[in-house]
């Protein structure tokens, strides 16, 4: 098998990619930009709800609090596009930085106090994320176990490890180099915002321009057709799981930097918001459809809605209820859009 066939499809020669190529421009436009008018309306409403909404400080606050979620949504969106799930990403947000911080922190606060170099600790954090992705990918791609159940089990397992490492204690007093990316500001904007933007841009370009990126869509759209075209389906799924887990570890690093500590429950329940942003951003739960720009607008919309409700002093459980309602509306709209696309 030649390298072109192994690495990805060539337009016109591969069934899965041909299906994607036939997507009508109007459908593509809706997938990419449908949320922009909604975001604009939400911003206008926010400006009337509270005077502080459009202040520079509040806008930066929205962007910074959304940046860690954005990286996690990027991770989940990749996995959804390939036609799989990963519920364990929220636990990776906690366990990867917790393990690295555990190696650094003093025994008096629950760490091991090895005093390793903080840059080495960051590298270890990324390795932990990659290892989790390798394990998930092995179970799902090689053993062909149900992705939902595998990652649910991993979510529970990793959550237990996170709590068990420090007996449920919070690790703090971490080196500045370890928390830098989550706390620094570049050109007056939090570094985490720049990082999230660069990651979205890079992944978006990779998916649209690189043959392996197109293979991800082909596998998610029709795995058997992709396999018949010579794409190594299992390898594609495995690589995507590894990439997703590494991105989740990065999200955990950014969150740790912003909080200047690692909480025993870090990342808990984030997966619900992640799926909300992905779904309303046009990422198909059945795979093969959606754009990273759409997922990003989903993150922004939820960030704006959450901020408006917070400024309005709405109780947190009503904010959760609002997110649930947004998901249901997005699902209905996605179904209507899909039906119209089929008719055309």
C-alpha cells in the first residue's frame, strides 16, 4: 500500500471523501456560521441586562473562563468527528495536572516533594494525557469495545486516581513556571486565550488541508467505505484519541494556572458543557460532520449566556437548566437542517 493511500484519501478516489465533497455550500455555511447571529443577539441582550457586560474586564473574563473549555471542546469535537465518544476527557483535566503537581508539591500538603523541574513536570503532564489516549484508543480501536462504556469506566477510574493521589486534598504553592500558561498575559490578553485560538486555528487548518485530517471526516462519515478506500481506520481512531487526551491535559494545565492550584475535583462535570458546546456548534454526534469554527462559536455562545445569567444573579442550577434547554433547541435545529439537506 503506498503512502498516499495509507495516510489519507485523495479527492475523487475515495468514497467517504467524495460524500463530503458533495455537501452543498448552503449546508456548509449553516454548519460554520449559523451561531454567529445568535451570539450577536446574546451580546446585545447582555449589554441591556447589565452595564458591566461590555466592559473590557468582563469580556476578557468571559474569554479566559472559556479558554480551558474551548480546548476541551476541541478535543471532544475531534473525537466526535471521527464517530466516537470520550467521556473521560473531564477526568484527564484533573488527573494529568494532579499527577505532575503531586511530584512537585511538598509532603505537608499531600505531594511527594520530589522537587522535579517544573518544565519536566509539564512534559510529564502531556505524557500522562497521551498514555490515557493510548489506552482509550486501544480499547476502542483495537478491541472494538463500546466507546461510551470504555470512556465512562475511564472517567470513574481516573477520578478515583485523582482523589486518591492526595486523599482529596488541593495541591497549591506550585512553581510559577508550572502555572505560567494559565496565569500570564500576552499583549494584555490572557495567554490561555491565545493558546486556545492558535489550537483551534491549527486543528481547523489541519482537518481541511491535510490528507489525514480529511481521513478523520471520512472515517466518521462511513468507516467501512473509508476502509475500502485504503484508510487505516483503526490507526486514525487511535491517533484522534491520543490527540484528544493530550488536548485535555493542556486544558487541565491552563485551568491549574488560572486557579494557581489543582483541585481534587478538577474538571468534574465539564463534559456536560463540552457536549453542549459541541452540539450547538454543529458537531454531529454520529460523526463525519461539523467544523472547529462551529464548535468554537458554541463555546463563545455558552460563555456569553453563562456570563449574562451570572451578572443577572441567577442561581447556578438555573444556568445549568438554560444550557440543557440550549442543547435541546440545537438538536431540533440540527435535525431540521439535516432533513432539509436530504430533501435538496
